[in-house]
């Protein structure tokens, strides 16, 4: 009797969802923690630009205002229209922790952790769509997440914009597959909606 109940729990949808969520969180943590173990973060030229953007967004929201189109933090304080040319909505995953936590380094690490959660989740959705084998799905997630190019984007070049593109690329590909298969509806919406969401967030 107990064996039957245990088997039902293991095969239940809720249990599979919990296990999948834990795997996503663990993979995201493993992808983030080593970059901050020394309590410092190595910045590249791109990284200093994005850090100036983040500080500009943080200061604006801290003052209760929307960010201005021109950034005066960084760029030798000359004023560069970074917010006018680059969308800042997705950058809020870095700004919100900064508003809630006193430590800028911890807030920055949490931003990367959230980005890695997004990347792993989107790769999971694509892998699950392409294969119903859980082992293949897991291998697909790990391969995409721990790609050397991905870590180079995040921690060597600190090209946050490209890292966002990498994070949402599986979602866009998923939408294209749904369009190709002419799926008019589904759990994640139509293919066009999925593709549009991916492009919008990037």
C-alpha cells in the first residue's frame, strides 16, 4: 500500500513540477556562485558601461522617478543617451535587488542568479517541447546553460545585453517551432505570441 502511494507521488504532476523547479534553481545557483566567491567581480569595458547604466537606473528609482533618456553616471559624466537607445526593462532584475538590499555586490549576484533562472527555464521549455524524454530534456538544459560562450558573455565580457539575448533565444526558437507546426493554441500561447514575447524581452 505504501509502495503504491509512493509510486503515485513520484509520478504525480505536482512532484515532477517541484523536482523541475529545484533542478532549475540548483543549476542557476551553480552558474552564479563561483563568479562571486571572492567577494569581488571582475569588470570588462562592457561591464563598466552596464554598471553605469544600472547605477543610473537605481538612482532614478531610488529618487522616485523614471530613468531619464540621458545617462550622466559614467561615460566621463558627459551625458550619453543610453536609456534612449537601449531598453532597460529587463535590467530591472538587477535594479530591484539593489533597491531592496544594501550590499551592491549581493544585489548584482542576485541579478545574475535571476538571469540564469530565466536562461535555464527557457532552455527547459524548448527541450521539453522537442523531447518527452526527461533525461534528454535535462541534458539539453545543462548543455545550453553551461555552454562556454554563455559564461564568457556573463563573466568575461559582461555583455549583459547579449546575455539577455542568449537567455531568451530558446523561447524565440520554441515560438518558431510552434508556428512551423501550426499550433494555434497551447500551454504557453500561440507561436506568434511566444516569439513576440521573446523579442520584446530581449
